[in-house]
C-alpha cells in the first residue's frame, strides 16, 4: 500500500521488491520546527521497480512537493489539466498544492525513485531547478548520480526517523536538487557552450575575441554571451579571465616559477599588468598570495 499525506490511498497493487517509508506526521511536525530540517525535509520516499498499473490521483494536491525520478520505462502525469510524458532520465516535480495525477505507461511501466518534500527553502530550490506547475518535467543529466542520492534517502529513512536520519535525508535531498540545478546550467557535450568553454580552456595563454569564438561555435556573439551569463553568471571574457587566474593560482601554489613566467603562461606579456590585475581580483599581489598560509 502507498499512502498520501492526507489520507490512505491504495495503489493498484504492490510492486515486487518495492521500498517505501512514510515519516509519521507527528515526527514531521516536530522536524519542521528544528533549525535544519525546517528548511528541507523528506516526509515520504520510496522505490517502485517496473511499477505496472501504478496510478496516483490527487485532485487537490498535497502539502508536500513531489519529486519522481524515472530510472527506466515511462510514465505520464496530468498537472492542472495538462498531460506530460516522463521517460527514463527525466524527473517530475509537482509543487505543493498543485492538483495532479500520474501513473505508469501501460506498455512500458516505469521504474521510479520518489520523495515528498517540505521546507522553507523548497520553493526557491524548485525554482532554481526550473520546474513549475506549467513545466513540471526536467531532464536529469546524470541519472546514476540521482538514483544514488535517492537510494541514500530511502536507505536512511528505512533505518529510522530520528532527527539525525531526517537531517541526513535532507542533506541528500539538498544535494540532489542542487545537482539538478548545476547540471541544468552547465552545457551538454558538443553544444555551442561546451565547445566554447573547451576552446577557452585550451587557450589560457592568449586572448580571444567574442565574435571569433561565436563564429567558431556557430552562434551569434549576443547568444553566446547570454549562454555564458546563464551558466557562469558572467560574460565570455570574464569566464576566460577566471580560467587564466585559476591557472595562475595553481602555478603559484605548486611551482617555484617566477611571477613573470606565470604571467606569460596565462597570457599576460606584461608581468606588471598581470600583477595589478591579479591583485584587483584577489586583494593580494601574486607574491603575497603565494606566501599566504593555506589549507
């Protein structure tokens, strides 16, 4: 039997080798008052393999947000009257209070890992994931990593519902959601952003014109700049500078090379200009940075 958080609701039948744990509502209330788990809390979680005839209908939604990761097969969801298909490597995110129904494909039943979530930070996390009632299905870049974190959540809460276990499950859920955010921002192999980033990483010793780079990867300069801002928070040249400075820090930390040699290595013919630029970014000259105690 699978239960909603409002009243018991049967699934069509049990699933062989399924896993399921529901945190008692009294424990949920107590956890929502504690410093860490009030920010993010897993209230229910489970694993349904090859879940033929799986069906859940909640016309009024529930108090928690629902996260389902499809590991194999396929399923469907009806969110506020709009139908969506969910395949392997996709996640369904249903915000709290959203009317919904979902179930397994009749011809290719899904295998899913799922959890219900509460918390004061949850709405912001869901927004960063890019999910909403209008767009509830998001891709999972690394399915193996997502499944491993959900397995950790299920395993932790199968053991007990102590404050420590609830905190551990919350940490894994936070990692899962933030990893989806990171994967969403970063490029997929072979796309223009990934090729542009790879090109910049290979040319730390030289300057690159945005227009030339955009032409190389087949997009307009404005579109390339927008891709970089979305992924990194800054523009193309800012990203290239960050890569060059990261290499400079690495050389300062791991070699005895002179500042002039390091400046040349990362594309600054004038070591004095490099030093000024480095100090502006790090609030320390290259020599001061090298002499700092680290670790």
